[in-house]
């Protein structure tokens, strides 16, 4: 049995982390038996991040490696039916949302004081009171240092929006009038894009990115369709 270790629910998402949701949805689609280990403390995980899966003593961290492993043991190809050019585009879209758009969402959550108040209350709610007194501020400082190093933390709010608006336009143009990014059925890119768009729109204090996504009826219909077909029941 596979165990998926992931962050707890937050803001209406079954897990606060879009990467954990990606791994969860992929495991669900694979048909492999799995259970969930929900925790807020990633410090002991191999890369200090979640998601992580464990199977027969083998620990696999990072949603990309998890996908590779799930494909290898289940025989499921998340890009079934895609030609080489579509697979290349899929790879580029996944990188765009996971290595760019994601950091703008982090800035909206951890960098903006109004959202930070929610993050502080929700993400640390299961910590003992004496840790709650100082861990949130430390975690925020660390997150903002990481965002500064990555570069998104050096962009003003307007510059950030200008960058992610281009990402959203690329997703909208790729989707066009199809049910999913590459046709009638979900493929690997949908497993990254749907949780990432959801993370942006469930962020409690609405920011220009969330507003932009919500203002596009076709994109919102895609998010709903993706949620219905990929997410665990009841979301
Ligand atoms: N490349 C990784 C990214 C995972 C990731 O960034 N996870 C975040 C949550 S969304 C995390 O664990 N952050 C904890 C930390 O950085 O301390 C993947 O695809 O799994």
C-alpha cells in the first residue's frame, strides 16, 4: 500500500498545497491503493517539502518523481495519446505553473499582510501554543527569503501581475474550446494546472491573479470540470 504524506486542508482545498493535490489526484487516477498521512511538518521529509510517497520502505519526494513512479508501477501514461510536440508543450506548461505561477501565489499568500493573517491562523492551527508564538513569524521570514532568492519576491505587485497574466493567457489560449488542455481527457498538465488555478482562487483575500481567473467563464468552467474529474469526491 502506498502512503501519500501531505499538508492538511486549507481554504476549502483538501490539501493547502497544489503539489500535494497533484500527487493525490494522480494516485487516485492510477487505481493504485493508497492512504493518506496528513501532517504540517515537512522537516523530516527527504527534501523538506511535501508531497512524499512511501511504498515498501522506498520514499519518493517531489510530485514529478511521484508521477514517474506511479506511471512505472501502475502502467498508466498520464500523457496517453499525446504526440511528441504535445508532450513537449505539456512539459513546458507544467514547468510554467510549478516554477513560476506558483511563486506568485506564494507571494499573494505569504507576502501580503491581509492573506498572511489567514495563513498564520490556518496553517499553524495544529501547532502547540508555545510553538505558535514564534514558528509562524520564522516560517514567514524563511518563505520570503526563499521568494527573494527565487526572484518573484523582488517584483512589485504590479510587475508580478503582469508576469502571471501572461501565464494565464497562455493557459487560456492552449485550452481554447477544448474540455481539457490537450483534448477531451485530462493529461499530465491538467493535474498541475487545475490545483494551481484552484490555489490562486481560494486564497482568502482576493488578489488580481485570483480576480483574473474568476473573470474568465471558460477558464472557471475548466477548473470546475477538472475538479469534478480529478479531485477526491466531495470537493
Ligand atoms: N517540486 C516540488 C515542490 C513541492 C513544494 O514546493 N511543496 C511545498 C508546499 S506547496 C512545501 O512543502 N513547502 C514547505 C517548505 O518549503 O518548507 C514538487 O513538485 O513536489
